[in-house]
C-alpha cells in the first residue's frame, strides 16, 4: 500500500506542482501568523510581534527552497530551469549554436549510420534456426603459399564432403552448396537472361532451418545424378519474373534450355550466400556420378550444424581425421591434409569486417574531434561569461549547480545535433547500403530500437565529453577571481588557453591519423587502377556467354559457333582484333589445377604438386589483349578438336617450374583437365597477366578454345579503334543473329573490369577521406577560433607592443607562432601515432607501404597549409590593430 | 540549554512521528508540543521542521489534509499513516537500543 501512496504522491508532485507550491506558502504563512499571535499574547504590539516573528522565522525563501528540495521531481524542475536558461543563452549566440549543432549532427549522424550498418552486418544473428550452432567447414592445405587465405580456407571437393558427412558424428548434419550459373528463360523459353544460381544438397535448407514460404524443399531422391530436375526460386526472382503468383509451383522454367519444375519459393529474409543468387537446384542433379567422386575438385562450401552436446573442437577433429586419411590415400592429387572451421556469421562477413571496423574507428575519431571542437567553443564562451559565473557563485550557487548548468548547455547542443543526426542517418544509411557494392546482409540493416538507444548513449557521452572539461575549468575556485579583476584585464586566463591548446593538439593529431589512413587507401586505389595487368586495357570490349550442352552437344558445333562469330566480328568496321577465351586478365581467378611434368622426376608423395590457373584461349586471344609472346608460338587455326593437345604457359609458370630449361616441346600432365587422358605439349611462353588487379601474380596455363570443350563459359574480346562501348550493341546483335536464344552478360570494357576490383577499395577510401576532410575542417575551425580568441584576449598587450614600436611583422610572427605551435605538436603526435596504427589497415592496402613517405609528406604539407591559413586571418587582424584603439578597448 | 539543532541525526523524524501518534496536528502545533513535552529543552526550528514534514509525507509515513484550525483559519494537518505507525515502532525500538547503549558507556566511564 505504501508504494501506491508514494506513487500517488509523486504523481501529485509532478502534475500539481504549482498548486502544491501555493499550499506550501500558505502553510508557512500560517506558521508565521501563529507566531505573531503568540507574541501578541505575551503582550507585544502588533508591529513588534510581527518583526519578532519574522526574525525567528528566518528567510522564507530559503525555507521554501529547503522544503521544496524534499519533494520528488525536484531534479526535473531544476533541469527544466537550467534548460530554459541555456536555451536563452544559446539563442543570444545563434552563430555559435548553429555551428555547434551542425558539427554534432554530422558527427553523430555518421556514427549512427555506421553503427546501424555494423550492427546489421556484424552483430545481428543470421535468420536461421540456432545460428550459433552453424559453422562452415573448409579443407586446409598446410603447404602451398600458406599465407594465402584461399588455401587456408579452401573450398571442398564433393567426395570429401560426402565422406565427412557419413564418417563423422560430431555434427547433427552437414550440407554443401556451390555456385552455379544458368541461362534462364520462362516456361516458353521467353526473356532469356543469365542468372546466378546455387546448387545445394537436399538437406541444405533443413540444416540452416529455413522453411520455404511456398511449396517444399528438395527431397533426398531429387539430389542424385540424373534425377528429375527441380528448382527453388528466391523471393526476388519470384517477384520479379512471376509477379509473386503462387501458381508458379509445379510449373516449368528453363535453365540452360533444360526444363526444371518449380517446387518451392524461399522467404524474403533468405539472402544466403548473398542476394545475387536467384535459384537453388539440388547439388547432385546436374552433374555426373563421376564428378561426385572427385577428391580434388574443390568448389563446394560446407555448412554444418553442431550437435547440442558436442564441442566444435571434438566435431572438427573427427573431420580432420577423415580428411587426413583422404589425403594419405590421394597423395598424387591436391587433397588437403586438414580441415578447419569458422562460424557461419564470421564466414559471411569475413571480407567486410576489416573495412567496417576501420570506418567505425574513423567515425569514432571524427565524433571525438567534433566533441573537442564543441568543448573548445564552449571554453571560449565561458571566457566571455566568466563574470556572470563568478556572480552566480558569489550569490551562493554551488559548484555542482554551476557545472550542471553548463553541462545542460552542451546537453542541449548534443541533443539538438543528435536528433538532427539521427534523421540524417536514416538517409545516409540508405545511401550507404545501396552504394556499398560488396556489403553483405544488407537486408539485415535498419534503424531499430537498439540503434536509437545506442545513439542516445552516444549523445549523452558526447555531451559529457564536450561539456565537462569547460564546465570544470570555468567553475574552478580561481575562476571567481574574475570579480576582483579590474574591467581592463591584460592577458587571458593561462589555464584556459593551455587547455584549449591541448584540445587542439589532440584534435590535430587525430585528424592527421585519419588523413594518413585515407591517403594510404586512396593511393592503394590508384595503384589498383594503374596496375599493369600484363594486357592492354584501352579500347577493349569484353562480353560473356556460355554455350549450353543441350544445344551445343558436339565439339564441332561449339567450334563452329565460336569461329563463325569471330569471323563475322573481325570484318566489322572499327574492329582491330577479336579473340575468345574463358576469362580475361583482371576478371577473376577462374580456377586452378595441379599438373605434373612427365619429363621431370616424379614429385615425392606428400610434397606439394605444381599448380597453375587454367584458361582457354583461341589463336587471336593473345593478340587481341596484346599479351606478348616470349617463346615458341601462339595457337593456330589448325590446333583444333583432336589435334589440340597443346598448352601455352605464362612466364611465371616457366620460371617457377622450368628453371634454366627451355620448356618448349615439354609436356604438362593435368589430371583434372579433360580427365587427364592426354599430356599437353608446351608450344609457347607468353607474358604474365594478373587474374585480379589487386592480387599477386600466379602461374597460368592456356588451353586451346578450338578443342571444343562442351558446356563452357566464354569471354569474347573485341579490341576497337575507338570507344569500345559504342560496339557493345552491334556485337550483341551479331551474336543474336547467330543464336537468338543465347543470353549475354557482363558486357564490360577492360577498364570497367579493373574498376570493379578497385571499387571496394575506392568506396572505403572515399568514405574515410570524407571523414578525414571533415575532421580537417573542424580542426581548422578550432585553430581559427582559438587564435581569434587569443587575439581578442591580448588586444591590449598587442596595442602596448605596437605603441612601444613593435613592427607589424613581429606581431604577425608572434601570433602565428602561438597558433601554429599546437598544429606542429599535433602533426608530430599524429605522424607518430600513424606509424603505430597504419599497420592495422595493411591488409587493405595494395602495393602500398603503410609507411608510404609520399602520403605522410603530403598529409603533413596539407595540414600545415590549412593551419597556416586558419591562423593567418586572426594574425593579420592583430597586426592591423590601431594601437590607440587597442589601448582604449576594454 | 543546548541548541535545538543538536538533535541527533534522524531523531526529529522520531519526535514528529511520536507527536502525531496521538492525534493529527499542524506544523505549528507539532513544534509547540515537542517544546512543551520536553520542558523547553527541545526547540524545533522551522528550517528543519517543514523539510522534515514534507520528506515524511513523500515517504508515505504521514499524510496531510487541510482543515480548519482552532483559530478558524485553514491549516495543514498531518496525521500518521499505517506505514508511519510501523515506522514509529521500529524507530522507537532503534532509539531505545541506541540510548541504552550510550547510557551504559556514559555511566561506566
């Protein structure tokens, strides 16, 4: 009952405060009247009695205040009062208020946006059942270039997966999936397009715990070579191509000209492995039984769900044991010695984690700078209000009250800025998620309660950071000396100036670190853009197509199509050269195979097998891309069909495996290429090319396109006399005239292909640069503010100096020195901090040292320049002072 | 005679509660009553009386209502609540324990 009473009491004190106030006055008045009455009863005159009563009563105002202090909500009342005062003072200095609010809005908005993204991507659990129990399992090669991620977490071969699943017991179940790609068209072969697909084992969706919104998932019987072809649609494709019509279940669509029955539609929340996947097909249905028995055909990703009472270590050690046995049984093949795992979430966000964390740090730095800036502005303002504060203190305001009142001011600024910032962040988050191309899990990113709570905490922290230092400083005991000061003071408060300089030094140091990080990333981006691919990148158009096996079922048909196409394009006006291959330089890894050299002594069992990227190329491929021939010859039109057992190798391959030997005429035995039936004779050595602009060089071997391999992807290469994009339509028309059902994709110039690998770096770099520039601007404003303040403070002093005959230049030098000192200190600290910190972004840098001298020097120069400009204005103003006027100013 | 402000911390609450345990009173009457009963030894200053009364009211140990005083003027009368009665018991017990303990020490010395 007491709590109810207390609650009612509190409500009354909250909502009927004025009434209660009146009653308190009345109560005290009654007491006074009683005292007067008593005094009169002892025989005093009325007047005398009143005075005596008032004397013993003391100050009614103090009594009222003391009594009111016991009421609930008193803190709220004083907070309102402080807020009212602060709002009024802020309104009187609108320039300051607007600037501070804008600074905080930008900083808090950016911080909120990045937190929203980081939370959605890195922290939110995946939309699967018990996502913490899901791990990815990979093969793990000990040898090779073990520093390379790809071999540490190597994708898994089908047979390895099947053995893991049947021979270990630590996991509830294991599922596998691999990337795929189809020429997709509707029920009546209409609207062909190339879509990204994934092939998953029948248990894949149950391992994840994902249920279809329509229809069903795969049956086990559908996950076999030659089984009935079925397909599941993702929500996106279901909406885009079928208008969300549920009757699509049971209908047929065409993938690579084969009919597939639609059995289910996946939920909208399902965007694994990423949002580009449009359809899912069973893992084993489109391949041969032989394919499934390969231990050395690495292309699958394995997802496993831990049993409730089994530790990951236990479960994975069982897989390791199986894998080690497989390795020992297949010593002549690239079968990994070991297996590793990582949580599914880590796996999904792996590539984005570092850039995101770096950007979060950067935005944190910017927010920090913003707070310091507002603190700096507040200190300057506190200086002009020193007398007011001193008077308040003299009238009895406690230090806590004074601090609280100033804190309320920074709280007001931060809340106004924060509210604006959160609004800004809605827009910014939307923009960032759409502009950030390789950001996974964008579907999980949105502003929710916890984001708002985070912003709220951030706002309060910023207010504390920005407000506490100035408040502490201006309410020091010594601050009350202001009242003793004559109205004409010479020289400012030393403590205040020192603090402002210290804040500025920190601000500039942090800015330098941001600028250097952004500079390094930008340089890295430029390096990627200028990377020498080893092939020409000017005026080259590339275009992707694949020839489905169903239609092109004979090597002769494949060769005929390619030859006819090349022939017709070769005569197109403006075309300099044409070629066709599997992948062009810069467009990706494609795939690699191990090989042996029959003429060499056999590789010892257990040693790493030679390994190279494979490519297909026609006779014109190298000429079209201007890849130089170093030895031997290119392919010719005669190297075709069964007379095509030739291979061309890259210089890297020659150097790596044919030291001091002429490789021409020797052979490569490639077990995985064309079932390893024949050895390929080396007929040429060509220049090296990069498979991706920001990746290291890798040995490459080229097989002839005109061998007529079935079911392959091709990249057409057209080198033109002028703007290659002008050729994209005519070339596509040419292909359509040969085969109207053949969809084409990725119509890109070589420049665009390189741009794609540079895009991610460039995005992080641009965002980081904008943070860094904003920080620089803030630092410059801070520098300007402090120096202007110093000039005002020292007006009298400067006046005296001038009157005594100081030269104007001397005054400028004096003031510049004052302003540039914190800039110099900040620069030195910033450079030192950068040396310690830039190593953290090394993994994001391409051919750029984290200690790149040019970037460091450039940043130092820019900073000094900006600092000089910011200081020059107040310094000039100081030197222009009229001594007489200066001496008269207060 | 000691100054009234020498009241041991917290004893004012006890005195107020005790004074109100018989009947409802207004502030003035409470002060007078404490003064009379203690034989003018204890004088409660307004500066501590009213904050204490309001604090006890916020705590829910006493409740107030406006009524006509003996002079015919409206005054705020405080009375003990059920919770206040329990509080009085426990504070009385506390006080007894404390004063006994102090007595023992003082008399031994």
